[in-house]
């Protein structure tokens, strides 16, 4: 059993044009108790999102994590395509490319169902 504490993530979003936005996210996670080893991570991600239409949203994201206890870092670059066939359903397909500390690649997919209003997705296109 492990107890984790996470600070409130900092999220910034800037619309450069009506169809282009930049997002950044910053978070810090640490273990405060548990049976696992001590860890603390500074996590960060940056994304460029092109709101091509209501249904097709290409994204280029870079994400990283730095261990504030041991000093190691990992960074990936991930181009992905988000397909939103309806207001509540979202499909993602991306390719994760390791840049620092890992030179591996992975294919990532995700299916998400949303209740209520989705933030940051164009509604009138």
C-alpha cells in the first residue's frame, strides 16, 4: 500500500489563433508513506494543438519527468491524433518517441467518454 501526495497541477493554455493553441502542465508528486522506495517527481508537459475541426484534432506533445530524489530524467515527444466522433466520445492514437533516458518508442491509444461539457474542444464546427 502506498500513499501519494500531489500538488495542484499548474495548467496554462494560450490561443495563438482561433485554431491553434498551446498548453503546458506542471505537477510535482511524492510518496509520503508506504512500502515502496522514496520518490519525488517533477512532471511537465507541453502541447501544440491544431483545432482542425470538431472531429479531427492533431496534437504534438512533449512530456517529461525528473526525479528530484535521484536526479534522473525522461523526456518523450508524442505526435497524436484525437478523433471526436461525438460530443462525449474521444479516440486518441499517438506514437511516443523517447528522447532522454529512453530511446524506445511505443504506440499509445486511448478511448475516453465524457459527461458534461468538454473544455478546450471547439463546439460549432
